[in-house]
């Protein structure tokens, strides 16, 4: 609740607003009130107002809630999203922690590099008026498949049915629940039942790669059937084409061997830079544009539009140096039990880590199916082996599989094999 309070009220503009000042003055009382309502399952969204905005060249009507309601929804969805995240296929993105457009773009480019013959053609599709057209009962069916707590279901039902039809675009819960809907009725059917290898989805936009057009037209018919089964419709601008034309997806045009920024993004940035005179605002625009350009082959473009040379982070040779001298590893923490018999790549390790279980633990950084993870161990055998490998030239990274071995009276230890 405290984290959600701070997240919703971050930034001086919100803090200095009338609502923000009232909430900050009553911080403890507000958190206590919302916590009690959520614990009883009695929190409900009752009031909102609407506003039209232009987003990506499209006119959208969003719903604006009070900051107090947004704090409660943020807290609820933080927990809900943790349960939903592990149900999503790896190549779906948007509004999923640590999975943005750049993460999905890297997956597409990797697949095109590793299997050029099997990714010669692309089918790209988009769901028409997705949030406005979502059938609320299908969403609640998915919610009840995942959750059994009636208090939580009642609160999520309130979020889903806040609008007469569809899902609210301005509600924090809509993103996760919309992802759940398409995960249940589209993603898992495509991947698990029909065995489509190269399928990618970013919210209501999707792309499929295959070795032939005939295969993609069959997949296209399958996707149409699945989408129409939940009362949605694929836009008429869908197409099947060779990847050599470039896949216009995720804000980039992705080619087999390189990627470029989407033309609309380049033009919009150039127009803004021509009209904006404020030095501070220009710096903000350049920083934002750099955040997009650095993930594509756009050094010359960036230099031409900004007059600045774009340097790679790797060239700067800068790294975070913690005060305690310990290394920090990326990725989620997993139990070593979940890794048994899985092929993994061991990247690095650090010893002398203090955890809730005690001091002197070892944390090991690994890669599993292209995803960074880490696990803790107190095994003297593993620590000893890792220390020996560190002393070898080019010892890290190395491939291995973790196995279990029985020893003593019914005891089990984990070993590298």
C-alpha cells in the first residue's frame, strides 16, 4: 500500500495538485482506510470522468479516476499481475514487468537470425477497437479460472464492469486483464494446440513468422476463428508479406539483419525539434528519441536530427560500483529445485551474501531459455566448484545441468553435471 501510494503520487505536479496535497496530509489515514476496504473485499470504483486524448494519431476516450482510487487499484493489481505474469507466454509483451517493446523486438530479431529459412514471411494483424469491444463476461470467465478468492473476484468484477461496454482505457487493471483474456483465448491455443513456433503479441497487435505464405494463411484463418469466438474482430489491414520488406511492429521496421525507426516517429520528432525553442524541452525530446533510436541502427539518423553523436553504453565502460563491493545480478530469484534437469548457462556468482536464511550464502547468476535468473545456495561443494572455475581462463560462462544426489539418511544435495 505504501509503495502504491508513492507510485501514484510521484512527481511534483501530482503532489502539488489539490488532491495530492490532501492525500499527503492524510497519508496514514488514507492507507489504513484503503487497506481495510481491500482486506474486506469492499473496495469499489464509483466515480470517474472522461477525457478525449490523441494517442499515436488516434482519438481515444479515457476514464480519469481520483488519485485515492488509483492507489487502491494499483495495490490490488500489483499482486494480481504477479500471479498473471507466469501464465503468459514468453513472446507476449506490453504492460508486463520487464517485458516491453524492446524485449519483444530482440526476440523477433534473434529468431530471424537463428532460422532465416523458417522466418522468411510474416503475417501481421491488429484487433479492431480492442478495449472498447472486449466482452466483459469473457474477461470474468478468465478471472475465475485463475482466482478463487471471492473478495478479489468481486473487486475485479467492479473494475471490469465499470463501463457499460468494453474495458476502461484509463484503469490500471484493464491492461493486465486484457492480456489475460488474449492469453487464455489466443496465445495458448496458438502455441500449445496449433504449435506455432514464431508468434508474438504486443497488446492487441500480433505478428507470426513462418517459412511459407501458405502456412501463414492457414494460421491467419485460425487466428480469425479464435478472435471471433470472443466477439472481437481483426482489422482489414492485415497482410502476409516477405520479411525483407520490413516488419512494421513495436515502433520499428524490423529487417532480417537490421532495424530502423518507424517513419512516423522520425517525422514527429523532427517537427517537434523544429518548433520547440526551450533548451530544457529540447533536451527532454532528444533523450526520449535516444531511448528509441539506441535500439535500432540509427546512429546517422540520430546525428542528423540532433547534431549529436550517439555512443553505445558499452563504449563508455561504466558499471555500477556498490559500496559493499558485492555484485548485483539481473533477473528474478528462483528456487534451485525449479532448475533440476534443466539446461542452464552459469554467468557469474557472488559469495558472502546475507539472506533471511542466514549469512555466507552464494548467489549464482544464470540464463534459462534466454531469460536471466538467479538462485541462492549454501552448498560448500557448489561454492568450491564455482571458485575453481573462476580461476580458469574463460571459465565463465559455462553450460551445465543441475542434478540431485542422495546422501546421508534421506538427504538431497544439488550438483552441477
